[in-house]
C-alpha cells in the first residue's frame, strides 16, 4: 500500500508541475505575441500599411523600419514606419501637418499637452488615428509615424490610440 501511495504522490506532483509549466508557457507566449487579431482586423492591417502617408517624409528622413500588428492589451491593428531624422521636432511635425491635412486627416484635440501629434479620419468602417512622435531606436534619433484603428467606439481624443 505504501508503494502505491508514493507512486500517486509522484503522479500528482508531475501533473501539477505540467499544469503550472503549461500555464507559464501560455502567459509568456501571450506577453510576446499579444492577443490574436480577428480576420477582419488582419485585413485592416493591410489597409493601414498601404496608406500613402506612411511613406511620405521630409527629404532628410531615412526609413529604417516598417512594422504592423495588433497591440497586446487590446487587439487594435496598427502599421507604422520609423524614420531616422537629423532635423528638429518642429521640422517633421510641420511636414506631417501639411501632408496629413492634404490626405484628409483632421487634428485631434487633446486636453493635455503632448509630445506626439495625432490626427484622425475614417478608413472604411474603422476610425483611424495617425500619430507622429520622436523616438530613439538603437541609438538612432528619429521619429515614428503610426496608424492605429478600431471598429469599436473610440473617444474623440483617440484614447489609447493617440
């Protein structure tokens, strides 16, 4: 009887360890990959990435990285580009103020001062937000231009998307 009891304890311990490791692996995967986009949101990523405003840039800017995906916490699709830029914040934001308005984007009014500028417009059925802000990536000074969108209700100030 004692041998069988010890065997059952080993089996129970291994089962608990497997469940814990499986849960840990799942949480780690979700931390790095985030929630899955729906197929409709996946389709929207392609539409966002094709927006011409993402390839418009001041003459001195050099594209370094284009990226797409869904935010981890909320599956909002996004597309963007990081540009190396030797100029000032005023120079690139002035460029995008003109380019965004010409492309039908409207400025978003925020209650608090922000270092990023944000615009909005409808893209199909989605409410989209264009954000431009300074970044440093791998010791390269520049800025990112991102478009994120949602089919859900989003506050006029963009909330998390601005």
